[in-house]
């Protein structure tokens, strides 16, 4: 498929950024310096500094002499990449495939995107004017290949849009520096009198390779489109994504809700058409001050219902800070699953719609109280009471073993068990009375003991002798005593639960 | 003339009940809860489903008994499938114990909220969902307005709601159909047998809309409620003479 790429060159990236922060710097010569072998060398400057004669790799002291009043800033390592990443995020409004091209550029895959702005010319104009409004001076270039777009953006005077298939003609008049080559190769080309790409473009591949190395040939052929070159996107594109770019930024709740509802509707229609349901969604909103924020939701079962997804997102609308206005909404569905029309697997016997209702209810509640607070228990093959159940997050999971009916367990379980003072007449008998929270209970009936031991293969520990005890009032308790069969051990008593 | 007047009054009573939200169930939908005499206390001699029941419990022992009683009712509600939701703030219920009352614990979804005020919110959301068989809500306070909200949610969805209230200092009026207390009482085995018998409760109906209050003693035996009939002393003496 024919591809189209845009390269954006931020000629004065650092100084523009500084001028955005301090407006007074716009009319002054500004330069950034970098330490190199114990000296401070100029590594970026603005137009005013250029007019004064400041050049790259000039010592900072010299720059001060040439351009009186020059503002020098020290550059921090990694600063350009950080700035470019921010700008790349901003450029996601044009295309989902954006790549950072250090030290001073961005590469965009705009295949199939340009018509959205009314053509390639308008597309580039939009980029230039918007970035200019932000305060950046840029040069764009558009071509079929990344290399050619890069070359045109940096070195061409006219013809920033290379027509499809016109790479060779466009590169002819450009200097060899437009091919993204190393300094040594550029010096060599210069020494040999190759001042334009056109003067060596027709030379055989083997000759170029022998003299200038395989990298130079690769770069040349990449620019011509005869070798493949891949764009590494800043973010992996999500297959299911919808976006709404608004002409007028919105900031009222009604308008935001309206936009989000439309967005979800579009996404759900698409998912429905492909038989898929949404399991998680990320809503990104970009404000006009360039900041973007995200809201994330998850569902318990694949959902295609606009109202449901909207309700889940709406629970988080209170956190949305529109600032001066929101101009772009993006809704991604990073996780989708095939959605069958019949959801009868959940619990047997109920009609399909009801299981879906339950899952949606749990989504709603989980969005507010947290999904970790919703429990469903499945039996475990353990006798130790604290281990007899396991939490299951999956609603469709059915128990692997049966719940046991024959053993008596209290309806209310104290976790952890609480110590009591108990008195038993004979060592292995149930207590006659016990004191719990300063209240004395006289036991009249008791069942037991039921001895439950720790599972030695999971952890060490003694056993517990459980008794079901009924006191004079008819209250029924679950008591246990700790081991007492070793010399020196005294039995301690605990209350572990209440029987109905 | 007299009989005709009585007919009109009966008809008016029926209408009033319908306006208050009581709908006599069609004969096929009637569920048997096995509550025996207690069911006679309600209008139409039916344990009302699709309404709000309120249980008062002052002690953890009572809460355990109430839990057992509710589970016994839920057994019938869950017969047609579905799930129930148990909303609580500090939960102590031990799921495996419910199997004894005929409820499979994996069909209960426990929502343990972190903040107390979320209990009623989650309950209302659950009550609005008609795909749920029953909702149990453990809370401390329930004002009239809050109970009214829950009742309104129920009127749309016809879900049965159980409110388990633990704060008795504020026994305020609520919009619930019935107010119960369930207390454990001494179990009885055959005389001379040691040990603890079947769970036995004293069930009090403190308030019923259009019904009679009363007090009964029940036992949970062989997976169903069994009314306890106190055998008179003379009879006992005869049998074990």
C-alpha cells in the first residue's frame, strides 16, 4: 500500500521552548550550551543569535563577545527527547502513528489521514499553524518514504510535499546531508565534490558501497523507497479506538457527556458488527493547554451496551478537570473479547439477560467500591476453617468440589478467634462456663470435640478441639481449645463463631 | 343490605392493599417457604416477596440466628436460579455455613464496602437490578427516607430485600413491610440425650403492614422450617413413665 509520511523539523526546539516559558526572550539572542572537554560549547541558538554570527560548536565565551546581551542556558541531557515526546503526544491528534526522531524532529505516518483536514496541503498547513500558535518554528516535509520526508523538511527550499513516487526528483538537488549520514561520510562526499545527491544517485550500488560503506547505501535507498524502513510508534496503536476532535473546545458537563456518549456509541457499533464486547476502555481527553488525562474502566463481561459503558465512565466524570476546554476525546478499547449473545453460562437456570444484568450491576458497584471488595466464594478441600473457602474473581467459575453439608459451621465467624476464659471440669471435656467480654456464660449443652489439625504439608502448628456449646439463654457458640497433651502445655480457649 | 356493605368494605380493603404495593401473586408463582403459621400473619396468607423486610438484631448471637433464618428463606427464593447479593460493612458471615440452610454459598456475591455510607448505595443499586433473587444488607442505621428509596427501587424490580439492622437505639419508622427479630432459644433433644439439638429460634414479627404481629418458635430441621409444638408435661410423663 502506498504510504505517506510527514517529517517535522523543530529547527529551534530548545530556544522556542524557552521563549514559550519566558516571553521576554523572543527578541533576544538565545543559545544553549553543553559542556565538552571542559569548555562550554553552543549547541542550539535562535535566529537572533544566528544573525549575530553565533555558530554551532562555538565556545560560549566567543558567543558572548560576538553577540552582546546573549542569553546562555545550559542544556540538560535528555531534554530534547523529553520535549519531543510531549510534542509527539500532542501530534497524536493527527495520526496514531508518531515516532520521536531525536535530536530535533518527529516522524508521522499519515497514510489515510490527510483527507481529514481537506488534503495534504491543508494538513501540513494545519500542523504548521497550530505549532506556530504554540510558539514553535517548524518545517514539515511530506513524502512516500521516511527518508525523503526527512530530507525535504530539512534541506529543501520549495516543494515540501513530494508527490507520490517523486522521491528521486526531489532528492536530486538536495545536499548529501539530507540523507541522514554520519559526519565522516559527509566530509568524504564533500571532498570528492559531491555537493548534491543527484551527482551520485545514479552510481552503481556496488561502487557506493565500496567507497562509502553499506550504511550510506541503505540510507539512500531508504529515502528512495527501495529499502524498507519502519516507524516505531510512540504508542502501540489500539485496534479499537474512536476519536472526536471538536471544533470548539468544551468544558461543560453536558457537552462532555454528549461527546463521550457519541464516542461510545460509535465504538459499540463497531464492536457489535465484529461480534466483540469490551472488557476495558480508556478515555483520553486532551485539553487546549496541551495536557491530556485518562479515565479507565473495566467490565466483568464483554459488553457492547452504550448505556452501561457510559454509566461506568460517568462515575468518574467528577474527576474531569476541563481547564480552559477539551478539544479531543479518544476512546480506546485495549481489551476486547468475543461476546456471545447468550450469556447463560454464568448460572444455570436463569435467562440470559439476567446474567448480563448481574455482571453490569457488579461493574457499577465495583467502579465505586473497588473490585477487590466484591467476593464470591468457592469451596476448598480444607478442614481448617480459615482455609475452607477461596475467593473467586471470575463470575463464571463453578465450584470444583461440593460444599459439604454434614459438618457444622457457625454462621458468624470471628476473624481472628478471640480469647476467652473458660473452665472445664475434666481436661478433654467441653468447658462448663466461659467469660467473654466480661460476660459469663454457663454452658448447659455441648457437642464435641471435633479435632481439626493444621495441615502439616502447608504449615506447622497444633490442632484445635472445637466444641459447639449452648448456654443457659440458648445462645450457641463455637469454642476451641489449644493442645494440652504435651507436658508444660496449658489449654487456652478461644471463641471462633456464633451458631444460628 | 348488611352483606352488601361488607362486600364493599372487603373490596375497598383489597384496593387499598393493591395501592400500597401488595399484589396477589398468580397461583402458579406462589412459592412455598414452609413458614407455617407465620405465613398466616401476612395479607393473602403469603410470605411477601418483592418487598423490604427488616430484621433487628442487638447481639452477634441474634445476628447469627437471623442469618440462618434469612438463608432458610433464601433457599426458596433461589430455587428458580439466580444469585443474591450480600452487602455489608463489617462482615462476619462464614459462607460454608449457609449450605446447611440449603443455600449454595457460591451463588451469593458478597460486597464488602470500605465506607459505611456506601452500604445503602450498593444496596439500592442491587435492588434496582431485576436479575437478582434477593439482596441482604447489613447496616447500622436506616432512616425513613433511606428505606423509602429502597422501597421505590424494589417497586420497579420486584426483588426481595432483607435489611439487617444492628443499631437499636434508633428504632425509627421505616417503609419496610415487616419488622422481625430472630433470637436463638434453647434447643431440645429427646430427654436424656446429650448435646446440642437443631437450631431453634424465637421469631417475632413486630410490625406487619396489613397483617398481624405475633411470636413463634421455629426449628431448622431436615432442610426446612418446622414449627415447634411444646409437648405438654403430662404427655411426656406418660411416654417415659
